[in-house]
C-alpha cells in the first residue's frame, strides 16, 4: 500500500477509522499495560487514545505517516507543540506526548525499547504482504515483558482497509515472540453499517494481550 493512499484519505476527509473518543477496549483493559511507562502507538492518526494514555500517567509516543493528521491532533486540542527533526521523522512534542511524523518502518526513538504498545489501527490497516514486516518492527521496539494491547477486526468483505485479521493470523505473526491472551470477541455489525451495505455478513472485533518473552 502506497503512502499516497493515506495522504489522499486524509486530504479528502475519508477517515471513518478515526474514533471521536478513546477506544473502548483501551479503556476496558488499560490497566493491563502496567504502571506508567513509555507506550508506543503506531499509525496513531489524531486518535484520542493518545490522550487517554497520557492521562493515565504514561509517556506516549505515536507514529503517523500523514502530516495533516499530526497537525490536526494538536490544533484540535489547542496545543502548540515544539518541533524537531530526526533522520527518520519530524517530531512534534507537548509535555509527555510526542508524535513522529514519518514511516513506521523507519521509526526510531530514544524512548525505545518501549514498556508497552497499543495497536488499534495499525495491523488491520496493512495488507497481508506488509504485516510480517510490521510485526517484526513492533517486536524490535519493545523490551522483554512488554505488553501490547491489540485490537483487530474480522469480516468477510475480502478487502480493506480495515483488513480482516483472524486469531490464526495474529498467532502466526506474534506467537514466536509473545504469549497471546484473547481478551474480547464481540459482534460489532450494528456499529458498522457501511460494511453490511458493502456485502459483509459479519463484522467482529477482537482484543488481545500480547506479552513479550
């Protein structure tokens, strides 16, 4: 998937993946991330998940490809971030929160290795041929015993994003490096009418806790 796809989605306001509040699974299982530490949020957009993590005492680092999304995050909260440039990204910072504007596969941070990560929109945003590379990258950014809260979606549209990611796929990607505990499996068809209108016969969300060995 080319970066131009995501730039176009943001420029046209086609951001149905953006939730106007912190993700419900994050709020439900936030304590599983452990005591306040350094948390990584890949492909973060302008999500309110960043706010929820910071309010819980975490030092939060997001990574987002699209500059407009990063600028919107701070503008919509009336925050003026400081800015600096690294070899891999433009970094916007305010208090205990920072967003790296750049390619997640080139991501580097002096905060790594991270204590935890929250992935609601990254794994399901990537096509199958990119997921293994992404899983390796995320794994490399986490310390031993780090926790990942992962949210996935399953549907039978046959296309995405969001792509359908089954538990079998999650285990194929992460079982070698992580203990995997399923946390939730919920029918969310009623909340995703656009999927049904496009022909899906089911839409489910799953949440997992991954603990790095």
